[in-house]
C-alpha cells in the first residue's frame, strides 16, 4: 500500500517510502499531528531568521534610545535637584519675611487694641467727671461748687451726689486753676451740663465760670477737629446754614441747621415790624425710629423749635419712655401708635406746654396714619395734622378718598389747616397721575404745598408742608439729607399774632374786720339815707350800689392777691397796691380832667407826681407815666410777692408744693361756693366725718363720683368687672357697657400718686406733674392688654396736690362734653372740676388726721 501524506503548508501529497507504518498510521488518524515537507520547513526557517535579525536590529535601536533616555534622566534629575535647592532657599526667605510682617501687624493690632481698651477704660473713668473753669480759688470752693450744682439741678443733686472735688495743677496767684468734680452717677453730671445755660442767673460772685466734660486727649483732639471743620463749612456756606457739633461724648457729629435770622423779614428796623407778631418755628422730620435718636430730637427742640412733627417714630407704646426722654422741659406732646403693628409707623407732635391745644379724634384710616390737634397761640388758632403714608403701600384711589374725607371733616370746623408729613408721593414728577390727583385735592380745599426740593436721599420730594392759602408762612428751609435719617429736616416759620394771656386776679374783702358801728354811721350820712331824688329806678339802684361800694372801700378795702392760677391766696396787701391803683386811675382820667378844668393854663398834678416818685423808688422805672392799665402798675408788686414766696420756700418739698398747687384741679376748690348740703364746704365737721380709710377712701369716693358722672352722661357702666384680663387677678375700676368712642368700650382705673412721695419728689420739685406721668406709665403697662380693637384703657391719674397728665385732662374734658350734651348746662365743666378738687383736699385732710390719730394712739403719753 502506498503511503501518501499531505503537507500542511502547501497541501501537496507526497509519497513516503521510508515512513514507518506506525507513524504513518498515527499521522493519518490523529488530527492534532501535522506533516510538513522539507521545502516548507526550510522556507519557514529562512523567514524566521530574517525576523530574528530584524528584531535584533530593533533591539539595538531600542538600547540606543534607552541610553539616551538614561542620560536625559540624569540631566533632568540634576536640574530638579538644583531647582529644589533654589526653591528651598526662596521659600525660606519669603516665609520668613511674611511671618515677620504678620508678627509686626499682630503686634501693631495688639498695641491698638490695648490703646483702645485703655482709652475706653479712661473714658469710663472720666464719664462721671466735670471740670469747672474760671472759678476763683478760696476756702469756700466746696461751698461754691455745691451752690452751682444745686442751682443747676433745682436741688435734685447736692453734696451727697458729689464723690470728690479737687483742683487740677499747682496753686498760683496768677493763674486760676480748674476744678474737677466727680459725681456718683453720670445722669447727675449730664443734668448739670444740660442746664449750664442757667449759670447767668446764679449770682454775681459766680458769674463767668464755665463747665465742661472731662475729656481724654484723643477726645479733645477729635472735638477740636470737628469744631474747626464746622467753622470752615459755615464760613464757606453762602445759603445761611449753621453748622454745629452735637452729640454725646465721643459720638459727636456736625449737624446742619437753618439760620432763620438771615431770612427774617421783620425787625425793629423794618417798616413791617409788628411787636404783636410772634415767630413760631415748626419742624418736620421722618425720624425712622426715635428710640436711637433721643438726643438728636431733644437737641432739635431745645435749639429753638416751637413745634416738631415726627413721622415713623416706631415708639411702640402710647407715651413711651423714648418719646418722653426726647422732650425738653416746657414742652408736651401727643402721639399716635399704629394699632396693628406698633413697632412701625407712628406719629408724634411736640409743642410748647403754654400753647393751648385740643386733640381732634380722627377715625382710623386704612391707607395712612393721621394725628390732628387744634392749637391756639395768642389769638390765632389752626389745626395741625401729622400724616404718614407707608412707602411699602401702593398708591391707590382709596388713599385719595380717605384724604378727602379727612380734609372735609377738618375744614368744616377749622379756618386754617396745616398738613405736614411723609406722603411718599413723588410730587416733583408733574406728569404723574398721583401728583395730578393730589394737586386737584389741594385746589379743591384751597391748600398750598410749600416744599419743592428733594427731601429723600434717593431723590424725590416726599415730605410736604401743606397749608391754607392765607396761612402766614414766611419761608421754608430744607436741610440736606442723611443728617438725622434718610429724609431731610423741613423747617418753616410762621408769623402769628401775639397777645399776652389775661390772668384773672382774685380780690377779697376782710369782712370779719368790718366795724358795724362805723358802717351804720357811714350809711346814715350817705345820700341813700335820704328820700329818692328821682323816679328812675335804674338811677337809684346805681346810686345805692355806688355808695355801698365807696363805703366798703373805705372801711374794708379790697386786698389784691396773686392770681389763683399761679397758686395765689392773698400774698399782696392793700398798702402795696394802693399807689398802683391811684396811678392807673390818674392816667386813665387825664382826658376827663382836662375837659373839666379851665383851659386858660396848664394844670400840674403835684400830688400825682409825688406818688409816682414814691412808686418808682420802690419798683423802678418800668412803667410809663401815662399808662392807664392797672395790671401793668400792679405787676411789679405781684412779682415781688411771688419772689418772696419762692425765697421763703426754697426747699425741694416747698418747690414741689408751690408748682403743684398751680394746677387746675389744685386750685378749682377755691372757686367753689361753700355749700354744706352740696358737700362743697371744707369745715371742721366735714373733716371729722371719717378717720382711717386714707387713700382707699379717696379712691372709692372719686371712683363713685366718676360712676355718677358716666350715668349723668347717659353711659351705663359697671364697677370692677371680672374677666376682662385673662392673666392674673387684675381688675380695672370700671367698664362702660356701651361704646365710649370709635366703637370701642372704655375701661378705666383711678390712681393718686403723692406729690411729696420720696420716689417722686426729685422729679416734682423740677417740673410739676411728673409723678402722674410715671404712675400713668405703670398703669398703662399693667393693663396693656385692654388696648385693642374693641376696648380702650384710660388711666385717670391725679396727684394729691392736683396736677394731672394730658390724657387725664383730655378724658375729663370729653366726659364734660358728653354731660353737657345731655344736660345742656355749660357750668358742668366747673361743677365736675370743683368737685374733684374738693375730694382731693378733703381726703388729704383725712390722711393727715388719720396719721396724727395713729401717732397719738401709739404714744398715749404724749
């Protein structure tokens, strides 16, 4: 059998003669065994050798490249090492320099912080110190200092409030050294500094002295720079603005004020000058929180404003402490608190306390806040309205509708209207529909806007002063923005007619000193003892009245007294007032005398000249010889009586008492007719009625009388109602069953703070009525939950000596008005006030007698 095998490479069949059978069989049967011919094997080996040779060549090239790479790597490593060494050197130097700078900076900051701490500590130590300049040295330095402090604080501060007094520097006969005073409290020092303007009235021996804060060197440098800066700005200003440095110690800033003197069109050298005209300064400011601007507002008013309107006060509660602290002495205020958001909005009007006013009750408006009062200054009267429209509210037609309704309500009863406030309407945009609508309303009510400049830091005329067309506004001045807030301060001057108030002078006759025998003899010798001389009844009555008047004047002359409204009870004497009355009568009858006497010569009244010389020697040359007014001739006598009263009563308690009795309820009892059946006689039997109840008896009696007054006004009430306050057991003294005003029910509580109490005497000796303010604040906080949309709370607060707060006075007037509407009797005003005054005096007697009775009971042997 032929042995044929196929080559696996080229598929040729070959015959194999020498192939072993077993191998052939295996090759043929096993698929994994392949056969290759010699030709194919040789060809494959040649190819393999070529590839190997090529690979060797490639390997040689690779070895060359690797060698080059090794060389490059060594070079790169060398460069990297060099770079590392350079970087290490550079980094060390940079870090070292930066660290040194940081350390120096930290050291500098530490020094600055240490300096600031030392400055703060030094300022804190000096804040209770005050320096007195130009005080003559002597043994009585301490006495002089105490006199100065007592005079400037009306006795509130004395020796016990002064920690120490010592001079600065070495004593010298040439140089007057300064004296440093350390107080126990910074408030006492501030009170002395604030009243430093009264140094001129302290006495000749202490005139010319100066007071100052004890400032550090840094504070003195800062203050000097600010003062020099303000002087420079004022010298460069050509519009008449004043630049003044104001603020607390260390918090000074330069304020810009309007110099009204430069714009005054009236003066003694002007033909238009009228002595009967009073210049009233009115200011307007959107203050944006009065809580952090108390000192600024105080300074604005103190520098000469008569009226100040504030918007966006954010004062939160009725009559808050911030509002009271910002009010200088001699001023009062009315305010409005936003009902639904007391922490925002709000209006306050400050004005002088001698201005007569009445608050006008306005309804609550949904688009703006409004506060209105009627002011009477001299013989002029106008309605002042403060308005604030929130800028966050969109301007809608409802705002203008409510504005029209308010102006209609006001203009129906007021001749002159002054509307001031932040309207948040850009009136400088004349093509704006809101501006056009506002001008239409102003034309409708004959009102004029006097502000035409930018009043906001972002631009725009938002704060307006709108008045009646014939209201006498002289000029308007607008301060730059960002002085007090983001709004400008707007000031106006108004020329009003000034008339001195007429004081009612009380005169009494000492009827107990009447000699009846002399009176009968004088009456028998008078013409009225004879038969009637005519049939005219009026003539006979006039003759009778004249004769009785003349006899009474001769036997029991009338004794002039101080006016009751200033606490007078007969301090003047007939001997002092006789010459004044004679000179006034002589001056008034000169024309009649000249008609009666012959005209052939000039008559000289030597006796009148004699009396005038006597009067002038006592009172000085203060009244013109031809003055016919008796009140001008009597005024010096009354002033001397008042001065003697103040000199004899110079203690703290006497000052508080004298100022308190000048109040309306403190003196109303003197005008009441002493009728026992009506309970208006304060005699011994009346005083003995009750001993022991003391203050509770007065509280009950006054509350019972108020309940009767409510019933007289047709308003049903309940006493001490339950359930009005959820928390605690507090109950007000009364509550109206029907609405009192604006759909809200009234809850009231009566309080009688003692004018002479230890906790109040420091305040009442400086300003009358301060005790009721503090007691009223306490009551309002106690019953704050009774002030809401359905109820209103009223504190009826009266001091034991008569002064009341403004809210109590307004409440009494409103209650009287409601009573008069029911009864029609205008004398209800006198009846109610006289009764309240009598109740005060009656129960003051009860308290005194009960205290004496308890003392006698405790010490029976005395």
